[in-house]
C-alpha cells in the first residue's frame, strides 16, 4: 500500500533568501545587497507567485507566476515506514513571464529621476547652508572697518605719476626717433653731396687730362717752331756764307751777269708757315673751347635738374617726416590701447578660465555619475543573465521533477492496479478453493 501526503497553503507564506532552494541548487549567486524572496501559494489547483524586494542590489525585480494543479505535494512511498518528499513550486502547466525590457528601462529611469531629485534637494540644502554660513560670518564680522582712503589717495597719486612718467618716456622715445630720422636725412644728404663731389672731381680730372694733352700739343708746336727757326737761322747763315763766298769769287773773276729766277722771300715763307700753324692752333682752341662750353652747359643743366630733384625730394621728405610723426603719435596711442586691451583680455581669459574649470569639474562629476550608472546597468545586465541562467536551470529541474512526478503517479497507479488485481485474484482463489476441495476439474476452473 502507498499513501501520499498533500501539503496545501491556505494562507500566504513568506520564505526568506536563506530558505530558498534556488541558490542551493543552481550554484552561487553573485554578491549583492540583501534580497528577500516571498512565495505566496494557495491550495490545490491554485497558483504561486514569487516576488522579490531588493535594497540597492544588482538583480532586477523578478516576478514569476507558476500555475499548477496539485499545489504543494508531499508523497510518502514506503512499505513499512513513511518518507516525505517535498517539492516546491512545481506544476504541470508552468508559465514564466520574463521581465520586459521596457519595464526595466522605466524602472531605471524612475530610479535615475529619484536620484536626480535627491541631488537637487541636496544642492538646495547645500546652498541654504552656504547662505546661512555667509550670513553667520557677516553677522560675526566686526562693525568698525578701517579707513583706507589715505592709501587710495596715495595709490591714485602714484598712478598719476606713473602715467606722467609713461607720457614722458613716450615723448623721449618720439624725440629719439625724430633724431634718428634727422640723422638719416643728414646721412642721405651727405651721401648725395659726396656722390656729386665725386662726379665733379671726375669731370675735373677729365678736364685736367685734356689740358695736359693741350699743353703737350702746344709744347710740340713750340718745339716745331723752334726747329723751324733754327733751320731758318742755319739757312740765313748758309746764305750769307754762300753770298760771301760768291762775292770773293766775283772779285777775282769776271763778273758775268746772268738773269736768274727770283728767289722766294724766306721771311714771307716763315710768316706763311707761322700764320698756317697759328690758324691750326686757333682752330683747335676754338674747338676745345666749344667742347668745354658744351660740357659745362650740360653739367650746369644736370646740376640744375639735380637741384630741382633735391628740392622736391626735400619737400617730400618734410611731408613724409610730418606724416611719420603723426603715425608715431597714432602708433603710441594704439600701443597704449593695445596694452589696455591685453589687460582686459587677460582678465577675461582668467575669468572664463575659472568658469571653464568649474564647468569641467561639473562635467567630470557628471561623467563619473554616468560611468557609475553605466556600470550599474552592466552589472544589472550581468545579473539579468545570471537570473536567466537560474531560470533555465529551474525549468530543467521542474521538468525533471515533473518527469519523476509522472513516473511516481504511473508507478502508484500500477501498484494500485496490481493491488486491485491481486485482491480480485485473492477473492477468486477464495471462491475457487471449495471447488478444488470437491474435485472440480481443471478445465472447468480454467473456463471460469
């Protein structure tokens, strides 16, 4: 004979995490915060609901609904004693509903909104505390304050002196620049005059060389004249000697008069030669005088044109100098404006640098919070995967227990059938026993 014990749960029963069989059968659960499971079950053909509550843990809320026909079963299968086999949350029509991803994200968004609301409340409380601290220190501040007006007057006086010194330095620098410009002008004028002097010296050298050539030509002509005069004197002496010799010969001889051609007058010839060479000399002198006058006129024209260019250049230089002075003054004004703008730029950069540092600090805090949220999401994903693994293991165990339960029911049914058959056989045997005692044939027994 077999007997079965049926365990029902007429009232909800709470099972803590220490009594859950899931952690014992499916391996170790990753470490997380304290988590309590509760199983609510009803009687036969009822349903069981597993809910969980986690305080800052890493598993999402798992709600599993298990429908079954028999509820909690406890079976006793023993011939001479009793044994209890306990099964929890097993049934034939088990349905599992996984947690929807949208619900998970909504839960995370709700938690994030709660966290941000808590952060805002803490910031408001912090601002209130800072305001209270500031008011407290303002109240504790001494009433009497020092008078720094005399120092301010000294500072203003020193600032005025610094400004005057800067103006004087700017004027001195302007005067130095003007002196440099004047020195440059004098140097340019000196170089121009030096170049003109060099050109005039070159012209003088050319004229001197021409004068030397003329002097040499004159000396040659004078030498030629002296040679001609010596020749003339020689001719005169020879003529006189010849005349004297002839006269001597005539004294001792007969004078024979012969008509001879008239001789040329040597003085006239010399005068002609002298006049010829003097004409040549006058011609050369006139040509050189004309050439010299042309060169001198050309040089005067060049000097006049250069003088006009110099005058125009001087006027242009004066205009440029005035323009340069105006530009220098404007440059000094722009430099002072630039220094003021640089100071304001430095102040602005410092201010915005501080603001940027604060923004970067806030961004770093938000990034750290984002990393924490991301790590929490990843950890929850891992926990979700672990829960899915646990679910698959539970499904396998439930299938195994279902198989054992069906096998147990079939075995119990077979045992009951065998028992009924055995009891029927025992009744038939008890009925047939008188027949055997009376000697009834086996064929009749077999037929019955």
